[in-house]
């Protein structure tokens, strides 16, 4: 499919390299919006059909299939990937969004917002993005539903999707508090999601379901099939 090497040594994570796919020249970025290993391909418009056919011909024996919007979005949410306009916007800072790992305050060159971020204590925040799984497998959220903590509305969902592996909803939303709290303090509360006026219990997760919870569930299902 391509003469370029795609292994980790030749193509490390987050690298952007030009590669050939069939007769097309593509800009490949080693990033994945859906959590698993993969690439984003930037190709000339006129070569789109050719690249599509080349990829599907190469992946035929691997079961390669098209993925629709809801599939991509569900995988994104399982992996805890934030989306602009939903989890990310002008009203959130990187610490609130759980992206402190991507912030380097001691860069030699100043950047926009550096001074403001330097005044924030990321360990204790009054607003924090939290990922939940809904305990009731029949509950279905779309996003925008209120997050209820100990009987009080503290935020609303920004994203929601059904996880086919976990067989339940995985949702994200910002939890707000009157006083700055640690992540541990935020996670230990009793949460519900208000869906159409009915409260459904939700479990706050310290990390996204993918890959740990997904891998554990797949292994459990495999053991059930073997038995």
C-alpha cells in the first residue's frame, strides 16, 4: 500500500510525515481521534476516491469497514477525547479540561495565556471535566442533560454515546463546585444524570473507559465464549 515504513521507530506517535498511498501523496499524522493506534490522512481532493479504494483493497482481509459519525463519536468518548465546541471552548482552561499534561508553563518563550495559567492551582479546581458511565443499561442520554451531585445540579453533559462493548452509556460533562476541589473529592460523590426528568445513577471515572475498562470487558466476554 505504501513504501514508507509505518513502525514505531520510523513513525513515532504525534509525528507528521509525507507518505505515498497508491498514486497519491498524503500527509499522515500519527494521531487518533478514536483512542486506538492510527493515522489521520490529509490528501488532495481529487485523489480521495483513489486513496479510499487503495485502503479498502489493502484492508479487505482484515475486515476493514466504513465507520459512521456515531461510531466515531462513541469511540472518541470512550477514549476521553475532548471535542472543540463541546468540551473545549473559550470558557474552559486546559486544567479544567484535564489537559494539564499538554501544558508546559516553563517554556523559554512566552505564549498567550501563560501568565493566567500560572496563577491557577491545577490540583484544586471549582470546575472539572468528568467522565461517567451510566449504571442503568437502558438509560440513554444525548448530551445537555443535568449532572446531579448529592441532589444538587452541578453541571450538564457535553457529550454522550452508547458503548457497544460496555453495553451502557459513556458521558462527559463539567462538574462545578462552590469551592475548589481535588479530583478525588469530585469523584467520591453520589452522581445522577437527569434524563427527561428521571434520575439515573452514574459512576464517575478517574480515567476514560478505553483502554482499561474496554480491554477488561473484552477479555471477560472472550472467557464467557470459551466456557
